[in-house]
């Protein structure tokens, strides 16, 4: 059967919540959370439903004294039986083991022996005491590995070969399989030593028996789409790596699995698309484009410049200035989660944005004023075409010089006709069946973070400079997990650059409501650069409260955040 193609197709700004007093309102009950990097059920709730929730950082883990900091805490996973967090330590190319029995004082107690796999760990997942670790090869363009461990004693159980650069993995809901996103990044383009491996999804059947596993691997690849490049591009899927086939250019980033364990939804970040995978058949059944976000609509604006403190100038100063601009945002999501409402599956994406900007032989990322040196096409941008190019307007914004295929986004006179920026500075909810957009958080992430007293607006994780990321990707939402408390479902969205976790009530997929925002940083100190998040249900938590564990890549710190439910 030939894999199918399908074309994809607005939300309003969320309002800031009114402060609520919580004294005497926090229930002593330990409520179970139906959690969800892989889905939340819409079955009848058995626990009380909170009015809202409040987050409190109650503990944390610093990098090893004297050791590397950046990358020392990236992706966390939790084992309830041993009360341990397994934390990808990219700086040490391993996985740290953290005792969380006292969540106020987590302790690093060891690390996993990855054996002779050769490369760095990229992701970790756990199901009932079984730990799976995705490990890239050296070089990264070679086939990678997934290594299985027993959480209780850290013994290595098995190693299997998967595709190039396994970047993320997750168990199916019943734990019988592990699904792996093999990103298959190239080392360069067009050079004598260039290697561009194919992206793929590995499906590992665990074959668990007692304390042993005998894993077997099948691969869902993209080769069937090599003959459909023109159709993919016409639909809006970005296939643009120089000289790459569709199978080489499609780069799986993150996976969520449906509640029944039969379907995987995989973000193809650089390609601005999502792949659907039949897990039983180990086959990619569809690749659907995500389309573009119109930043010229009310509630969908952005702050596009770090020199916008002036009028039509190329020497302005940084200020907070969100507006509507004739720019199209490519969603380019990193993390994805899923949940069900009324029997329908919905996908939640954290639209980080990513450019192929650091590859020898190819760099698509440019600033508008430099790229559009012949001006903007007045037939597209109207009478404001010349004014828009000033740095205080759009001139500083980073866009792609390669929208799709050989398209440069310019007309025959060299004037720019397309301004496509990276990421949408938002999270988005999609209907899984047809990938139609149900909701987008618009400019609310930038609006809400602009009111922070502990960090400058649109600062980066490596500085506290006002507007530092305005010309790039703003707050840069990267991670998302979903939790269910009673009859309500919440999305926890990590903001990689400005930092912290944003929470929305997404019980109604078409009308999410902002709940709260916690950012445990103070200027250039504290938790910087949240990368991975894991939600621990109250029933599995060491202290009987729901916990959110956050790996902060830039500061190398792990944060333990308690979720207090307000009734």
C-alpha cells in the first residue's frame, strides 16, 4: 500500500490568571495523575477535580563540583519502585542515577555503564523498572544503539542496534515496545566527506520475561516517499537539504504514542511536519505538513527585533514591543504529547523552531535586511515594503533562505516574497486524525513572560539581556508533558531560552486557559535552559504529591517542582 499524503490547515491570547490564596486549600490527599507524554485518558475521573494548581520548586540537583556544567542535566525519567530519576548527562556522555526518596534533597548515587556503545546518551525512558537509553554512535552518522538496564540494580540487560542518531525514545503504554526517533542528521552537505544518513523510526519489541529481555528491532523508514518529493513539497513538507532524498531529509525528533499503543505520531522538526506510524506494521503511513502561522493576525504577533527602541532606524535599542507583522512562522516543533477528549486524539506540540545553520556546506539562517538586499516585493508587502526592512522593524529577524526545495523566497528581481521565521513562539493543539489546528497559544508566551521580575524579556538561557532572543525564536518552547487531575487536563510547557514552565488547562482543546508560570531563575543564576520534563503522579511520588522533574541544560541543574492542587 502506498503511504498517503495529506495537507494540513487559530486561537486567542490567553488571559493572565488572577492570583489565588492557597492557604488551607491544598488537599492532603495524594491524587493520582494520568500522565502523558504518551497520552491522557478521557475516561471518567475518579479523583477530585482541582480549581487550579500552583507550582513550587522544593528541591534540586547541581552539577558535579568541578565538572562540566552545560549539558549536565538534559532528559529525566523516573522509576517509581526504586524512587530514582535517571538523568541524561550530555556533558559526561552518560546517564546519572539520582535518589529521589527525599525530593527536597535529591542525591546523585551513580551512573549507568553504557558499555562500548561509543557515543553520548540522548534520551531515557522507563517502564516498570526497565530503563531504555538511546545512544548515538561515533561518528553520529553511524547506526546508534538502545541499551536496556534494570533500574533496581543498574545491571545492563541488552543492547540493540537502531538507526543513526537515536534522539528520543518512549515506551508504548503497555511497555511491550520501545519506539525510537532516529534523527539521521548529516555531518555536512556537499563536501568530500559528507554523509547524510536516512531518518527512521525503530520499533523494539522488548520480549520481557522476569528479569531478562530479548529485544528485537524493526524499522519504519521513509524510502517509500523518495518518489513523492514533489508531492511532499507541494503539500508544504520542507524537503530542502542539498542533494538529499526524502528519506535522508526527513529527520524524526520526538514521539508520542496513542493510548491503544497502535499509532505513533512523530515530529519531523526541520521539515515542519508530523509522521504517522503504524506500530504493528512498522510502517510510516502518512506525512502531514503543519503549515504556517500568520504573525499579522491579532493575538498572533511577535517581537521581531532587539533594536526596536526607535522608529525606522538601524541603530535602535532593545525594548519590549510585540506587534503584528507580515511574517509567516514555521512551527518546527520539538516535543509532542497526546491526549483524548470525547474519543478523539489531540496532539500538543512545543514549537521550538530549528534551523539547519551549523552544517558545513549549508546555512539556511539569515537576517531579513541582509537577505532582502534588493528589497521586499511591493506586490506582496504593499506600501510598507521599504519601511519593514529597518532593523527597528523586521530587519533583524532571522528567517530561512530556503523555504522549501530550491525556493529562495525571492522573485525574478531578487526581491523577497516570503518571510518565514523559525518556530511559532507558541504551543499548538492539533486534531490527530487530520492534523487540523484546533488551538494556538498565539503571542501569550511572550506576553506573559514580559511581566517577569526575575529575568529580562526574551533573554537567552546564557545571558540576561533584554530582547536577546527577540530576533530569533523568542522564549523557544521546547518540552511539553500532559497531566490529568480529576476531570481536568493540563499542559506543562518548558521554555528553553527565557526559562521556566508555563501551565495551561487544556481540558477543552479548543479553549485552553493559562493557569500559572514558574521560572526558577534569577538573572544569570538558577535553573537555565529547561530541556526535558517528566511528570510524576502523586500515587508514585516519594512525598505523595505530584512532582515535575525538569532537566536544565544550560545550568546543568535538575529541578524538583511540587504541584499543589487547589480545591
